[in-house]
C-alpha cells in the first residue's frame, strides 16, 4: 500500500486504501490461534472446491511453524505445494538477523478422510524433505546460487507441512487441545517435534560440498555443526539466526563456545588459532577428532613446522592409523577454505601441507 496508495485511488476511485490494521488478529498464543482458525475456516467456506489460497510465510522458529500447521489443518486446508524465494537482498543498510527468504505455500481444501499414526508419519516426512531438497539442489546454479542455507531449512519446514496437512487426522494428536495449548506450556508439542525433526533431516541430508558422505555419517552432532557452519560462512553468511537454526537442526545445545563472535551480521566460527587450547580434551566437541585436527593445524602454524601437527596427532590418538584417512580428508577439506575465507588462508595452507605429511606417514 505504501507503494500503490496514490495510484490506486486514481485508477479505482471507489476502492479504499486503508490497511485495516486495527482489525489485525492479536492476543495471546492460544487466542491468536483460535482467531486465525476462525478466519481461515471462513476463507475455506468461500473457496471453490477447485480453488486455492496462497500464504506467504517467513519464520525460522519450529514452534511458529507448528502453530501455522495447526491453524491450516484445523481450518480444513492442506499444503499442496511450497517454494522458497528470495525476498530480501544483502545490504549494509539493514542490521540484525533479518530473514532473506519467504516460503510461498499453496493451500487447497482438505478432502482426505484418512487417519495416520505418528510412527507412520515420521518416515513419510523424511522422504518428503529429501524430495524437496533434491529438487532444489537439482535446480541450483553453482556459479550463481539461488538458495542459501536458510532457504533449505525453510523448505524442510514446508515439506513437513505438506505431509502433516494431507491427512484428516493424526491418531495421537488432538487438534482442539493443541489449539488451546498455553504459550507457557512446558515442552514441545508433538507437531513441533515433527517439524523440528524435518530440519534435522535436512541438516543430515545436506552434506557440505566436497565432504565424503561416509565420513559425514561418522561425525558427532557438534562436529557436523562446525563443518556445516564453516561452509555457511564460506558462502558469506554471517547472520546469527542461521547458526542458531543449524544448532537446532543438529541438536547442539552448547554451540556458542565454537563461535568467534555472535554479533548480528558478524557471526562466524573460531579458527584453529582462536581455539588454541580452549576446550581441548573437554567432553563433547573438545574431545572430538575434528577438534584434534584443528589443534594440529594450530601447532603447525604456531611452530611453522607441519611435523608438530603430525606429532600431536600421533601422540594424542591411540587409534591414529584407523583414523588416518579420516584426518587426511578433514585436512584437505579445511585447506579449501582459504579460497573464500581470508581469515582461513594461513591455517588452510598449513592443513594442506599437514595432509601431505599424513599421506606419506609410515609405521
């Protein structure tokens, strides 16, 4: 309206340009959900049987997507198609963790009479998420990417909604009870867990480019978060919200110690030098293979001798020979970061040399 208000009154004198903001649905979560259901039920009643509605939705919180699923489901609507589009461009004028992608959801009338059980719907959600991501990857332009990492996460949410809303009923879920659920209620709802699981599926499916799929499966959640976070960083993504969503997707609660900074639009992960000896040998990420390799890179840079990194790994890892190929793969992958990340140029160069040293290692 801000763009078209003056033109509308000239072209269509009988139209009004008041936004009717005073009529916007407001209130606490449970009242908001019920009012939204009333509105969408009314829209559904006035929609032709072969008609459709389109919802533009922008959010990165699983609980909000769960609310949307409930509202649409209870209104007699199902999501039949969804796509993520870029609605914001990078600009220095905007500060904060604003979302750059919007999901367009195509809604049609719910016609199913089928009931499904939770143990049946989980594998169906997994297949739908993988199908959605595979289609996006197929269309991706490697030279000029169409989708960012946040877009894939939003697509996972939308894919979950397609599965959830296509059934008349999920046996274990009472829709009316969920709609009345207080915002202060403890724990996640079943629908929220389903949708959050969709992001986890997406995170597991989206293996970083150039990373071996078998080795990826062997990494811990913290290691995956760190590796995937570096790939996100290499794409020029520095919004804190993206890393927060990655942590949720991988199920990593304590991820802040892995960050060099969490300032808005400046968020990035620590380099080997910034880690130094921090968290080394601690439980979780501190005792992981990725952390050992990062310290070996740090030692190689600090001493200006790749042998120092080799000695650290030989002395520290009792299963050195079993993990040697895995370590070489990690080092080669880290070495490629120097191309896109200026603060990784020195450790990347050291990683490349250290990979060669381990490759030529003998008993």
